[in-house]
């Protein structure tokens, strides 16, 4: 048979013997690559597949039928070989005889479904991807290390050890490695677990005499993601099992990513041989999120949840909530408030909610006196209160005076005219200018945010004595 007619003939045969759905999903995306003679009795037919997942499905379900159809048309034995080939030399539709796109919508859909199933199997959370991870100076090194590990698992950095405090994004970054790996290879053996889960699974395996199944799951992993590895410290048997698991994965060229609340040398009860392995890897820390990063995290979370969060409101929340884990709680509470009220999200609403969220009753806020605010600002900047109320315009004094204006407006919510009267009879437009200047500088100046946060804390401490 003419080689140009072989693949269309095979397609025509398979189309008659398969359901339309199976034919369109699995056979039509295949591409003709090569027909070669192995010997007098046997020929070789190479076909291209768009993905590993597609190749696996065709091999398991349809390879025999393709071979039978080829042998019938060729009149002799034929070996069919499938290869991953994104741009095949030729992809022919049954009865059409023209090129077609190897990546059909059906195939893409199946790959997406395979990825979604694989992340569930691996124990990953759907939203913890690199795309949803905000990067700043506090985490950029750890982010770069994780991206490299995901791009080349087991090659550049076979072990990445990420450490830092609570809520800094260690788990998110670790899981992003798993997501990235599975998005490229849905059938890769990716395993995520916590140190506590690892410990409990070993105990259950010993109890149920299923340690072989446990070891097969972990030691054959292509990528192992173990969260809070400090949990296994001090547990001799658990550390021994993890040591052998770690060695098996590295021997097979796999990737290990670990997280902990402190660097390896500071984990008490860690066996010397494990400490040696951990210190031989790439250890990177993540610092607590600064104002800019907290703002970015809020905006990302709002986007994912389809919440219309203005930049200024995100900045207000970020300036008042230091814990990244609390940010989402504030955001959801704020969204529920505006949904109930059927109002847009405003800075004033966010500030009112923050007072309640932080456990600061409105009564405390009302008890703040202008004299307290002026006194604390003067003390903080080592300026006499009388100077703040006077006319001197040195840069430091003017800034401190504008901070007083800002705090009297924001913390006590005094009218502009009242603030002007307290500050020596100043015009309300001067007060408005001072308030707006501080509000404008806050997102840009880390020092200013630190100063105002310290003054606010002093206000609350004074009123709780």
C-alpha cells in the first residue's frame, strides 16, 4: 500500500469500529510520523501524541486496534510506536487527507481534567500556584529557588529547605512546585503531606502491616513536599524512615521540598545525619510580609474571589493588619458587610471593620482625647506640644503636625473645623491638605507607616491602663 494512503486508511477503519466520541477524543489527535521497514516480514509505524497522558490512554486502550488495522492494510506484521510530538509531520483527518492541529480542544480538556485529578491525588490545594503568589524582597529568593525546583525537578536544587514564621507563605510556595510539576506532567508522582501526616501514616502502616505500601508511595515520589518537617524532630523511628525515604528519592533523581519554622541547625532533636542532609541542600528563608507585599496579597485574594477592592482600601487594611493569615479574614468580613448593606467598599467602612476585627471597641476610640494624640506625637518626635500648636515650619515639625491632623481625623473623626481650632486656629483647608498628604505618603514610606503604627499602639495602650 502507498504510504500516503496508509494513515487515512487506518483512520477510516478505526472510525467504523469506534464510537464517534472515542474516535474524536483519542484517535483523531494522533499524527502520522514515519513508516519504516524493519525486515522482510515486519514494518514500523510511528505516530505522534500531543501529551504523555494522551499517549498513555492510547497505549492502554487502542494500540492493538491500530496495529490490527495497519497490518490488514500493509499485508504483513507491523509494530506501532507512539511518541510525544507536538508538531507532527502530518495529521490526517479520516476521509479528508489534510493537516489538522494536533492539540484539539478535546485533548486540551482531557489534559486539564488529568491535571485537576492529579492535584487532588497529590493532596494539593487548588489556589496555591505561582500565579497566585505575590513576590517582594521578603520572599524573592525563596520564590526563585522554588521556581527552579519546579522547572528542573531534582537537577539544580535536589533539596530546597524553606523556613520562616507563621503565615509567611511557605506552604503556598511549596505547593506551587507541585502544581507546576503536574501542569507539565499530570501523571508525575507528586506527594504533599505535613510532618504530622507523615508520622501518622507510618504508625498506621506498622499497625496494619502495610509498610511496603507506605514506602512505595513515598520512596517512588518524583516530587516530595513535606510541610513542617520540624514535627518529626525527636521521633527516632520516624526520622529513620524519613532518612531512607529522602535517600531513595534523591537516588532516583527526584525533588524534595521541605518547610520548617526555623533553619535546620535550630531544630532541636534532629538526627545529625538528617541535619547534614538538610544543610547540604538549598536553605532559604521568608521574612514577614511588608506593607507592599500585604497589599499585593490582598489584591490577589480579592481578584480570585471576584471582590472589587479599591487599591486605597487594600492599603488601609495592609497598614493595620500585619498577619497575612488575618488578611483574608478581614477581606471576607468586609465583603459580607458590603453585600448585606449593598454598598461599595470604602476606606471608612474598612477602618470601622478593622476596629471591630482587632477587638477595639468604639467606646475606646471615642475616649481618645485630642490632648492625648498631640502629647504622644510630640513625645514620639521629641517636640514640645506647644511647638506643634505654633507656627514653626521646619520639615520635621510640619510632618509631625500633619500626623496630628491625620490622627485627629482618622482616630477621633473630628470635623475639619474642630481640628483647625485645636491646632491654633488653622483654616479647614490647611487641615484637609495635611490629612491628605499623610494619606498619600503612607503607601510610599515604610518609616511613616512604622511611626504612625507605633503612635496608634501607644494610644490604645494608654486607654487600656
